[in-house]
């Protein structure tokens, strides 16, 4: 990227990624996991699965209960955390292709360098 855009050695490539609309590796990982969980979304309960009324985080997926923090390294746990962080309008029923396109746009606009940066974004 530095050679293509002519960016100096110590300068950040984040503006270059945004300008060329290229996703960094952490964004590709996030996109892959979000598409993967979207395919199996019917197998996972939401926070409202047994309630007769809506709640604030009702569209979020339930994280599996666990006793050890080692369980949080499970890919399914990461998928659910990433999905729950999506904006509400991305969680509507839509095709996987449309979701993929919207998420790509969102990630290209924000250009996250780490997964934690994505999870901490407003």
C-alpha cells in the first residue's frame, strides 16, 4: 500500500485504505465472521426469545453462558460479540449478499485496524 500510494515509511496507511476502499486484514476477519454467523442465525436465540415484549437489546444474540474465560476464545463467542456490535439496521432480515455489501461499506468507511477497535466503536 505504501508503494502504490507513495506514503512515507512512518506515516499511517489508514487514510490510504479509506481512499482506495480496501479493507485491512482485521476488517476482512470481521466481515468473514459476520457472514458466517448470519448463515446460522436461526440456530441462535436472541435476548427476546421468550418475552412477549420488546427490550432495548432484544435483537442482540444471546452469548453462551460459560464458567471459564477460556470459553471466550471460542469462535462462536467472537461471532456473537461482533454481530451484537452491528448497527440495528444491519440486523434486519436481509439477504446475505446485501448484508455483506452493507458491512463492507461500513468497514471501509471506518477502517478498523483491530477487532477491539471495532468492538469499542460507538
